[in-house]
């Protein structure tokens, strides 16, 4: 889930990445990653909150791609000017066994 926010929260820490590499927003062991293709964008995390991160745009738009060649969905486009911050939240769902991350 993506939600535009006004500022980074206190305690946000930049997540390092290799130059030019896409930003992994949601990692999957099966190769079902969701990545932001946005040179210059920065990803921030909050210690102790693994389901929450923040993406700060350097350019707009930012394309969010689904890195799987089969059973994929459309590329999403995040709009905004330089400096726009998007909250990136991994959603949860209730099951009889308890809460779990939503699986795509």
C-alpha cells in the first residue's frame, strides 16, 4: 500500500543500495519482488517496524514494477515532485492462524 506523507518520521534511516539498482520495496524468496525504478530515489526504514518504509522521490514519476515474468500485474506509477515522500506499507490479513503478510 502506498500513501503520500508530508515528511519522514523521526528515526527514519536510509537503506543503502547499489548505484543504479532498483529499490526493492517488497522482497520475495520466489522472485516476486516489487521494485521502484527511480534513479536517485531513496528508501528509508524505521527500526523495529519491518512492514513499514518510506520512498523519497528524486524525479517523478516513479515506476513500481512487479519482477516476475508470469502471473504479474500492471506497473504502478507514483507521482509527485522532487522530494515527495510515499509511505510503503506491507499489508496484513487475518487468517484462522493469526495475522500474516498479504501474499500476492
